[in-house]
């Protein structure tokens, strides 16, 4: 019994010494995704970064550097997004964790860009597009480690074919 107690205490001690930082809090996108990935009308997929690079025109060194900071791209699409779904969505992106970069309202469409910062860098960029008459909601997450300048340069210079530009 003493031997077992000694082994358990030793294990706990080693575990606590090994822990450098507290466990990272799961992102709002991840928790929302886990809750709703199997809902009716939902399509989800992750896009490898090299595929993303095939669809964009990189004609600038600053943009290339910013795109190189991307680690993951995930999409969540729901074509049956009722008011309860949208309300639940925004609960997963609290303003104390996610800052609003841009909010665009155009008739029945609401587009919101959010950022989660960590140690003076953005580690998650979120775009939420919500269309009321169609009950369509699209959420795109870009994960990585971005500084503010690189995000601004990417937004200014990047040319993605087929995307509607709001200016």
C-alpha cells in the first residue's frame, strides 16, 4: 500500500513538474463545431493550407509571408440556420476572448470578422456570414500565428477569385 501511494505521489510530482503552461482553452470554433457538426443541413471540412495557396494569387512578399503563417483553414456551413442556431453560435465567441475586426450589414446579410489574440499575436481569425432569408450561415476559421501588420497586409493585397469585395 505504501509502495502504491509512493508511486502515485511520484507520478503526480513528475506530471506537475513537466507542465510548462496551463492547458490551452479550446477555441470557440472547436466547441461550436463539436456541438453542431452532425446537425441536419450542416457541411464541414478542413482545407489543407497548400490547397488554399492554389486558389489565391500571391503577388506580394508581405502577403506570401502572411499566408505562410496560416496553419489551418476550416469551414462550417449550415443551410438551416434558424435564430436559435445563430444565437448559440455567438455564445461561443465571447467579446472578452474574440475582438470584432469588422462588421458588415447589408440588407439581410451580416458578415462579421473576429480575431482571438494571444501574446500580442492573433492565433485565430473567424469570418461569420449569416444570411437571413435563406437561413444560411457560413463560418470560416483560419488558424495560425499572425501579427496585426501581416493580417492588414493580407486583407489589403490578397486576391481570391470569386469573392465579393466590400469596400
